[in-house]
C-alpha cells in the first residue's frame, strides 16, 4: 500500500500530504513598496509649501535684480517684506509707514531689535521654525559710509528657507539655509549670504505663530 501512495503522490509524499499542501494557508504576499514621500516644503497647501512659493516668487522676480553698479541699491528689503506679506506675517516693523515703503536693512535691523511683534531666535531655532513654515528673517547691519561712493553702506536681510529634508543642514553645519535676494539671487547657507563674518547676523521670528 505504501508503494501505491508513493507512486500516486507528488514529491514522494502521500496523497494526504498533497491535500494538506493544497489547503494549507499560504504565506502572505510581500507588501508593495511605498512611494517616496513628498517633502512638506514641496506641497503648496502646507505652511512650508506656502513659504517656499513666496520665496521662489521674489527670488525669480527680475524686478529685484541688482544693476551690478556699485552703490546702486539691492532689493533684499523688498523681497523680505513681500515674502512675509505673502504668508500673512507682521509688517509694521518692516515698513516706514502702514502700506508704505519697506525699511532698508539697516533700519529694519534697528526696528526689529525692539519690536513688539518679533523676537530674536538662534540660528538653529530659525531653521527649525522655517521648517514648520514660519517666516523667519535674518538681518545684518552695515553701519557707516562707503568711502568710494560717499553713500551709506547697505545692510542685508533674508528669509530662512524650509528644508526638503529637515535636520540635514544642521547635520552638515550649514544651517540656517536662506532665500537670498541681493547682489545674487539664490538659496544658500547663511554664511554665503552674509560673507562678512565680522558683523553679527540676527534672526527674528514672529511672537504670534
């Protein structure tokens, strides 16, 4: 009888073994691979995405292109103000009067220092807040007069850029990353936007978020 079972069964087992193989639960199929997630900064409906869009709009606006002539103004103050305006941030300390012109960087730096709407934050906090979609301003004063032109020196100001991969810039020692509109228009680590390391760069975030 055993010989009959061996001849009729598969793989040398009995017919009962074959039936058990057929009706036994099969192992589950491996899960389908997940699609890569899209960074929040790339999604236009998120706070990070709205901030990124506002920054891209001013950086790509040729109206804010510097002439290239020494002594001619750059438009970092306007670009900063328009970015904050686009995301609904406080503007009183960035303008000379309600609805008026934006303060130049040196004047904005002085005003932000004693602001009721803005508070100073560290560079690390600046990047963390920007990664949440908060509009954070970086500003560096440049007092005095240009000896070649006799005109007041220009300070500089930027907004902090949300990261596609939060934490990467800090890990690489490059935080914060900023949206830079000045003599050049680019997205760079702050030390490239503010190359004069002899003067402090201060960061300000809205008190109400």
